C-alpha cells in the first residue's frame, strides 16, 4: 500500500492514488475539538462514507473519509 503524503498542509494527507478510487473528504480538528470525531463518523456513515484513516499530531487531528466512485454507465456500446 502506498504511504500517505506528509509534506505539509498543501499536500493531501493520503496517497495520491486514492483520488482515482474514491471521492474523499478530509476533516481537520484542533486538539480541543477532537471529541467531534464520533459525531463526524456517524454523520458521514449515514451518508454512505467510510472512515479510511485518522492521524494526529500535537496540533490537529485529521480524519479521511471515502466513498467508492461509481463506474460511469456503459450506455450504447459499439463493439
């Protein structure tokens, strides 16, 4: 499995190839807001999102949620 990017706030906190597999949402919280994660998780799960990864440091908690992309309809294929 590819390693996440950790090169700063301008880089996404997940491997680049995740973007081709799923829609992603990144939620960030400061230490005083970390208790919000269970609520975020429940809200996102109700909408069909899965919690993929959580990581934290001294300054913030980062939760990454994903939803598998749907394949485009095949429509009228001409083989």
